[in-house]
C-alpha cells in the first residue's frame, strides 16, 4: 500500500499495481477498480477537510 497526495488536495491510497479500468465516485471518495473488480486505488478529494492540521502535516511529512 502506498500513500500520496497531489497538488489539488487529493489523498491517494494505492492498494495494488493492477491496471485501472473503471472508477466509481462516492461523494468525496473515488474508488478505482481493476478488470476483475478488485479495488486498486482510493482517491479522497479535499482530504484536508476531514483531518486535523496536525494529522495533515504528519501525513505530508512521511
């Protein structure tokens, strides 16, 4: 599993290296799936709204 962020305030949690063929949006979360319906990537939009400033700083420092 890998964690990452990007410049548009998204938190990305990569669960596998499998190719992504489709995604489903559930509010502030986008779930990306492989051809065999396995969850590959979880993308949380504007994740800073859901975390304290200290938690965000710790995540970005790692």
